[in-house]
């Protein structure tokens, strides 16, 4: 039982991490676009 819970927990962490990484990349992209607009 403990191993199953641990696997589910790891899967959850990986999913959250993957999702947050995507959000961070999108956020960084938006910042870079904003900087480009200010420089022009």
C-alpha cells in the first residue's frame, strides 16, 4: 500500500512540476515580448 501511495505522490509531483514549468516558460516569454515592445 505504501509503495502505491508513493508512486501516486511522485506522479502528482511530476505532473505539477511539468505544468508549473510550462507556466513559467509562458510567463518568461510574455516578459520578453513586453521588453521587446518597450525597446522598439
